[in-house]
């Protein structure tokens, strides 16, 4: 059944920062259904051939703001660049969009760090991580960022809501060459290094929206491009708001905090949730004794804001 969500102005949900200035947006509602690249200069397919087999389709099957969105995957290969209007090479830049991934389906995108001349097939310039949603097709609601070409290991696991629209903000610190990501205003990737192989950063060319697997079915809507940090003031907090010990942990992980901890979620290196607790107390303890030896990421949520630390066992 077609799902259309009308934007609501909820206090704090879409807060704007005085440090962020919009330089472009697209909600796909003005286009004809079908291949997008010939209709929108800001969206360029990888092959460089408008309407080619790797083009993405404008669809009315799903939409966040009525009545159309962009589909990556579904019935075949899609590989298209959502290009930044100014291709910035310095400062802070935010790319924001809405995404919808049906239950059991997958999604993917990455950042491209150099423009390819118009009229040519795109030259690979991946830098900033491969972002997978349900990479193996059996981990709905779980995703992760990795510096390798598959989902065998994640540097930063995260969770996302299946079968509903969610907001994604990617914030790029171009001078430091690091980036962060927020899902529904919760920070899930913190200052991740922009690197991939020998790629050298030239400019923030855009996001590569790619159907990385046969299960890929990801809808995009309401793209916004901002000079500056659009996320200032949203629900994240510095890691110094809490501490964990011992690390490495044998059985019990202690969380020291000044405020009540709402939720603790433990992810393995593949991004799977292996332990979850809702203590609702100050400085709780989490029993990790049943978990195998290895590396884990522990996401701590306090007053609706989250941050993540790496734990060894």
C-alpha cells in the first residue's frame, strides 16, 4: 500500500541552525515518472547515459512529502549520484534526506570525493565510508559503516526503522576530512575518517546511491543541501557525559553517569544487536558475561540522546 507522509512542524524535530544555509533541495514532485537523470541536473547516473540501465526511477509507489520519491533498486540496478550544487572543498557541509526501506529490503550509499567531467562515465572516488542498511538481507533494522567493499565488518554499526520514513543527516568536516551521520536526529556515526584506499579528497561531489544487492529497495525523498552544520542542537551528546569500565570487560560492564541511562544497546562487529537493556537508573551495570570474546560497540542513550563507545571482551 502506498505510504505518503505530510511534513509536520514538530518543535525541535527539524531545527535549523544559523550556521547552516540551504543551497538546494529536491522532492521529485515536479518530474515525470521514470528515469530521473534526464530530468534533473543534480542527479547523474554512473554510466553518464541519461536513461541508461543504471538510472534511478521517479516513482509514486512511496513518498514522504506528496507525492513522489526516488527509487534505488527494486527491479534492477540503480547507480546515481546526488550531486552537491557547489561541490565544496572546505568548511562544513550537510546533506539531508528522507529514506524508506521496506521490511526485509536493503539500502546503501557512499560519498564521492571528486567530480568527473560531464559526459563521461563516473570515475570511482569513494571516500567517507560504505553505508549499508540490512546488508545481508537478514538483518532488517541494522546497518553499519565500513571501509571495506562488503559488510563483513562494520566500523560503526547503527539501527534504523524498517518500513517507515526516517531522516538522515550526513555532516562532512571537509578540512578535517571526517564525517558524522544522524538518523532521526540521533547521532550514529561520530567523526569517522574520510578515507578509502588511496583516494585523495578533492571536493564533496555528492552521494552515490547504489543498489548494492538484489534485495536493495530504498526510496529517497526531500533532499536538502546545506553549507554549514544543519544538525547543531539535535539529540547527541559528548562521550564525557558518561564513562564505562572495565575495558576490556570480563562479565559486568559498569556505566558511570550523572543522569539516568534510558537505554543500552550492544552491537557486534557485524552491526547485529546482541544485547539490549532499558535500566532507567543512574550508573547502571550491564551483564555481558554470555557474550563471546571480541569487539563490541555499546550505544548509551540518556534523555533521548545517544553516543557509542567501543568495548573489548
